[in-house]
């Protein structure tokens, strides 16, 4: 199989241009982050992050760990498209995506499902994975609609244009054309679920208490409606990325505009249960 950069049609030079616009190379904002090679030698919990950048899957995991009171070290995630600096990441984790989760000498955890399960086990307080089997099935089903292949996050990334990065998500003209309607369709599932819950007197997406889905959905909403700098600090590294997040096709924006309670819910969940303003590191604007 050809390298992803060749599959994209734009080659590595186009990839570097796309990345330099969306995610400039971290410079002076790496304080508090441990080089990956050093992090691999540590014990305890380590997760890979990019300074100044709210990578959605990484930010979801970080918010969930913060909510559960789990301490972790922040390991520098090497950026793609810049030399061979992802070689060690691939050697360590057999993949190159963000985030990876390292815990003691256990195998790296790269999928959001296994990350949620471990974080919940390590955390303080009651489990945020429902004990009721029907609620548990509902939660993981909705999380898959949000985070899984062809889910909301997946399809939003198809709207970033053709590149080696979007090739990972199966970018094609037809996939990009279909994405807006599919995102809107999936987003309506969440707005209707939240509406039903509010009518039943609940502040949460499932049942009457916080669950992992609340943290993950609230965080994933960054990709559709980034919160203000009082909640999500603007950095040199995330300026271009947040502009892409805030740009929605009409179908998606219509769902957001018709459901103002969605953002109210998001802000309440994050301010009540997560570290706000987000601790991103990076270079402040």
C-alpha cells in the first residue's frame, strides 16, 4: 500500500502546508509536557497531547480524566508530516493517532473505548459507565455515533479538504459531499435525546446522573461550536484549527441554531465537571 501522503493526491508537501496552517509546530509552549521517549520509561498514567491544540479525542480523554480525578503525565505527541519523528510512536503503539494512553507496563490503549474503561476504573467516585445494561448499551451506542467510524467527528474531518490527514478517514469527493447531511442527521439524535431528558427533568444525556457520554459529547462540541477563550484559550497552535471547527455547512448549523439548549448544556457540563479554562499549554495569543 502506498504511504498515506501519496494517496492524498497532494503528497507530503501539501500535507505540510495543511498542517502548518491548522497546527503550527509547537515552539515555546511545551512546558509541562514530557518527550515521548522519556514518557515511555515512566510508570503511572501517560497520555499523548499536542501543546496548545485541543485534539478532540485527546481533549475528551483529558477532560474525562480530570473529571474522575486521575493524575496523568502529558507526553508530547509527534506531529505527522514532519520527517520521521513518528517512527518511535509507531514502534511503541503500532499506530500514529492522538491520543495514546500508557499505563504502567500494560499494552498501550489507542481506542476511545478502552481508554474510557481504564480511566473510569482508575478514577475516584462512582463509575461513569452506567450499571444498568440498557443504559450502558445506549451510552456506548451514542458514543460510537459520536466517535466511531462514520460518526460525527469522523465526518466533520472530511470537511477539512483533501490531504493525507483526511485520507485516514476515507476522504473522497462523494464522502465530503455526503458528510454535512450525515453529521446533521447524527447531531439530531443527540439534540432529541437531550430534549427528552430535559422534559423528564434530567440535566444529563442518560438517566439522572453524569456519565462518560456527557463529558465526551460536551467536549466533541468544540468541533461544531468552539467555546469562547474564557473556556478554551486561544493559542498560536490552535488558531487555524478553531476556525475550521467553527465553520459548519448550513445543514449542521441549522441543527445548532434550532437547539440553543445544546450549548447551554455543554457549558454547564464542562464548567461543573472539568478543568475550565482548558489547560492546553502552547503559546498564548
